[in-house]
C-alpha cells in the first residue's frame, strides 16, 4: 500500500467512503471504551490480592527495630520498607524517605516547599519574580499541572530517542538562574516509553546549574515496569552519577508501588542526598507525625524483598504485554505504509505515544470519541495542554480487556485515517 | 496539711530533706518512664485488631458505588467513609473530604495552600507583609509549629474554663485584617481538657472578621474521646452555627481516627462549607490522584457505622479512665492542700494540664527527668515554646501502664514539691 500523500484526490475520496462506512458500523454499536489513563486493570490488581492476607489480628505488627507499626512515629518509614524501596530505585537505604500512597503528592509537596521555604537555604520561590521549569515534551500531564498550579513558567524541551535534547537542557540550566527544575520520567517515559541513554544521564550529572536551587525531578515511575524478560532497557542510576560528578545534591528521585501493588494503596518514596533529606525532614516533621507504617509493613511482608517484587512484575508484564502488542500490531498493520503517523515500540511503562500528521491530534481524539473511545485529551502531553503541532496522542492500553483493545485500536486507526484524509483533501 | 507558702523556713527545709530522701530512693531505681506524648497504649491498639481481618484476598473490595478501591481515583473519599467520618464530626456527608492518615497533615497543607494560593480567591499570604494567627494558650505544640514554620506571627489568647477569652478573640478578629486564623481544639482541649461552652461557640459563629480570608481552624481531635459514659461534655456543631449566623465559610474542621483505630494508620478528614471544599479540591486534584481507599474501606467494614465507633470508644475509655484517675488522685492527695499548683479534671481527651507556681515548670520537668520520667517539655504548650509564666506542664497519661503511672505520678509530685520549696526558700 502506498502513502496517503501519494493518493490522488479521487483515491482519497474513495478510501474515505470505505472507511466512513466501517466507522459508522462501529459507531452504531454504541461502545464505551477508555484508553485515556495509565490505570492498571483488575486482572493486574488481582495478582497482588495476597497482600490483603499478610497482616491479620494475630500478626506481629512490629517492624524489625521493634517499633509497633500501629502507633505514631518513625518519620522516615520502617527500615525494611526503606530497604525494599531503596532496592527498587537502586539507592542506599539511608538515602530514602517513605511517604504515603502517592509519589505525585511528594512531587507536589516538594515544589510547594520550594515555593514557601526554598531549597536547602535558597530564597523561597514565591519571593522571586520568575521561576522556570524545563519540560521534556511530550511528557506527563500531572507534572505540568503542578508547575502550572504554582505559576512556574514552563519551557518545552523536545524529546529525542535518547531522552531530552541535552544541548538545550545544558544551555538553559547552565546559563539561566531562573531555571529551577526539570521534570524527567527517565525510564519508559510517559508517554513515549523512551529510556534516557547513558550519555544523556551523564550529561545530566555533569550540569553546572546557574541556580544553586536547581534540581532534577527524576520521576522513576517505571523503574521495574518492563514488558519483556529478554528485552529490557537499562537506566544509569542518577544519584550516584551526580555524586561522582561532584553534584550530589542536584537530584530528587521519586518512586512508588502504585503500579506494583495497588494504585490507591501503594507506598511512595523520595530518594536524595543526605543534605537534601535533612532539609526535607525539617519540613516533614512539622507536616506529619509519620506515614502509614502498617501499609509499609504489609508491602514488605508480601513482597519480602526486591526479588519478590521483580517476580511479581513479571506476572504484571504477562498481562500488559499482549495489550501493548495488540495495539502496536494494529498500528503496524494499518498505518505503517500510509505514513500518516509515527510511534515507538516501548519495552516497558504504561503508554504508547502516537504522533499524527501536524494539526490532526485534536480531530483524531474527537473522532474516536464519536465512536465511543475515550483517549487522553490531545495536547495533554504538553505544558498548558498546548501541543504546538497538534500532533501527539497518548495511548494507554493497560485498562481495557484485550477484546476491548482490539476494537479500540480499530476505532483509533480509523479515526487517524479519516482525519488524515480530510487534511490531505483540504490541502489538495 | 497547710499550704507551703505558710511554712516557716525551718519547716520547708525539714520537708525538703524528707522529700529528697524519697526522691533519691526512686532515682536509684533507674527508671525510664514517659508521660510526654498523647500516644495510645498497646492495650488500646489491641482493641482494634479485628480491623486487620476485615479485608482479605476473598473480600469484595468495591465501595458502595461500585468503584474498585484498589485502583486510582475518588478524590473525596469513598461515600461510606465520608458518611462515617461525617457522623463522627457531626456534619452532612457532602461537606467532608477524606484524606490520608493524618489530620495534622491536612492542617499543614491548609496553611501551606493559603501561603501560596490564598483562601477562596484572597491574596496568597506569602505576598503579605504580615499574617497573624491567634493561639489559645496553653495549646497544642504541633499547631504552633505549623504557623511558626510558615513565619506566621502568633498571638497568645488565654484560655478560660469556657474556652478562649472571647473578648480578646473578637477584638483581634473583628478589627485586625492581618489576623487570618485561630487554632482551636474545642472539645477536651489539648492540654486542659476544656470543652468550649455554648456561648463561646456562638460568639465564634458571630465573629465579623476584618479579613475575608480569616478561618477558624477547628481541630475536633477528641470529639468522641470521652472518659465517662455518664459525664460527657457536649460541643455545639460549629459549621451549622456559623451557617445560621451568615458565616458559612468561616470554619475548617479537622478530625481523624488516629486515636480511634491506629495512630499511624487511621483516616483523617476535613469538613467545611461547599464553597471552601470547592476551592480545596482545585488544589487537591493537582496534589494527588486520591488517598488510600482500601484503608477507608477497612475502617468502614470494621466499625460499620458511628454506633460501632462509639461502642469502640467506650472500650478505649475503660482503658484510659483508670490512668487519668490514677494521676488525678495522686495530684489531689499530694498537692491540693499545699497550693503549689492547679489542674482540671478532664472528662475526655488525652491530657491533664498542670499549672505550677510561676517560674517552676522548667525546673519541675528537669527534676522529673533526673528520676527517669520524661514529661512534655515545659513551654511546649505555648507558641515559640515560651510560656511567659514558666508554669504550664502537660501530663499525658495514656501510654504508660497503670503500674508505671503510679510511680510516674509519684515522681511528678515529688518534683513539684521540691521545686516549689526551693522557690519559697529562695524568696524567704
């Protein structure tokens, strides 16, 4: 099959008629499908149900240091939970603090604290005329929502297959003292599934920030969320790399078990240098007496150690992999020859990123919705919800069943084709 | 027995010698006792162990609206948890938001949000030259720590047996637009165990704040924490009272199950007017995808309803009551005639407040420590840790065993007596 751009006007119109008929048939089925959010399916959650049994009324509810997990205290989290999440995110156990159920909440609090109290002694950002964050795009909408909420100016940094455009990152960070942070999902990135290359991580570690309070917000959300056993991306550990380069305090690293155990009831953590953590604790000890230690204990008793967690993630991969492949196969089969969109094949994470012809993303998402398929809003992967090319669409294949996904993918490619044809017809 | 102030110098010295001997005997026992924090004892926590069994791998983990509690979402909390905590704090279920495990954390976030985003459209406090909070004293050290951390100026408001001195509260709130809040523990107050009178609550509701963003921070921490079945304080419900007075938006009400189920793993909530909650949600939806719904479900499945919770609190009262009485009886027996201190007999809550002779609190706490008894630091019940009279000491009888309490109370009264005698001897 040749590319649409090589179709004649008549060929396009003929193709359109065929596709519209198909589309209307599906539309008539009155479907309700959702590929909008990176939400685990019930089948994935069922895999962790054993976690509901590890603590009972006859259990010893003391942690390994003998503290009663039911009572107040232990600000940093119980040691065995620190060890588990430290292993998960590849840092020493004394460089991690365990929080509540949400790493997003930790990131929000980290920005909020910087607004009111600065970073390790710097001027509180609310006292500054301008604060900027670099935002690799496409990226995670909830990151951008935090910085927008606090009135922080966001600067788009294009993603490359190796991670953010580091020439641009270096230019901004090393020269502009109003640049205080960069949002990163360094492994199986949201939405592209890109893992930062070794060289990218090393260039991050070698930054010479103009601002003393510049930090890399390293959201390692998908560190152990592989899709394949034999094909796994590897990410260099950023804290150690920064330490080696004489920049020990330049990173806040975030992780959680939201997509390991239960999204609503996981355990989240932040890893950073001892100096950063000391500053964080000053804030934290005013904010709370401690997080939920029973839930920390529940996670440790269930997974036992990182090996147990990795084994568990293989079961999750077995559920997710066919879903990713179902969507990718439809994209390959239906769209690769037509040259009306591009995408990557992620080896982990929760998303597939689709780049439509410029100016088509909003129309495609709207079209899909007509047939009952909800996608992430076009533009969501960019700061302020504004994709300058109106091109990127995030596909989240985790929640629907494989049967639903087959239809959803069909609706999606039909929508892409129809909108692309309309674009060409308007141009001809 | 006559009062110490009527003792002659010789009588004081003789008494001192006798007491010092007793004190040294106890000191030689090398004890480690702690009456410093309002921490439930293991026996109280054991009462709720059934909560560890209500959810298992075979449980239906959907809430009453059919949402899977394991997954993301439901920002306000599951409806049945809203109902339970609404009943606990006597508000309609649609006027409450369920959070994580800590009401302190909600209060901190509420102040933090006001700093960066104001209150329902007002100027963010970080943009103002001065922000003041009224602090009824003695009060809760962790409240004062929050306002101090954010650089908010604190104004002492003396407590009376009916609650804060309302003449002073009205004078400040109604005339000073820099006064943005007041910290209240309105029932079984920390540390005095005072419940605000009907007239006090009504005067709160009738305030005419000079600042549009003034709010009452109503920390109803001990709403159902009675010590007696037949002698219970009653507190008028402040949200309804404010609504009746045309001040519906003037209150943030906080509560939690920390001292109902487990202090580390309870459920906390905030109640407020619909307009306040709408503003809060704008913040919250950026901060988190949702709190721990499984723990909410666990609480509802265990307590079932407010009746179950009240029944549970009676069991807790049976554990706490003898402890309070043990301490109070020693105070009565050993100190009432000597007139070297005063205290109230609380009917609920977690503390007994002791007012020593002026200038003696720090010395008493230090003396007690010599014999192995840790008390709350003197001054802690005042903003900035500064008790202007150096008189107030908070006694927390919940954590030690009854046997330990008997010795602890003995050490405490010996310390009070010795320090008081020294004061008189220095004055004579």
